[in-house]
C-alpha cells in the first residue's frame, strides 16, 4: 500500500506558476496546480513508504526556489 499526501504550498509573490511547474516535474508528484486562498499551489504525491516520500519527494520540494512554507496533509482511507 502506498502513502499519498497533499502538500499545500505558499510562495513568494509572483512565483506560484514557476513553483507549480517545478514541483509538478518531480517524480512521484501526481498533481500540481495553482490555487487561490491562503496557499498558492496544491500538489499531490504518492510514494511506497513515508520514509521514501521524505527522501525522494519532500526533500526535492523543499529545494524549489520561491517556496516560503509548506503544509503536508497525509491522505487517510477508511
């Protein structure tokens, strides 16, 4: 069973489009779109485990220029 998360991203002014493009190109990211409201970009990612998610996806997201804050929301199934 894989781990899925939504990551809400706040960016520097005028950087939402470039951030969405950059995070969308990261392997494991299944969605990256600009949104309005308190966050500028929402992305969804999938990985085999939480450890792999941190190593292979989250570390790369945090390295994208223009990101000021992220909020990671794991998907739960019932």
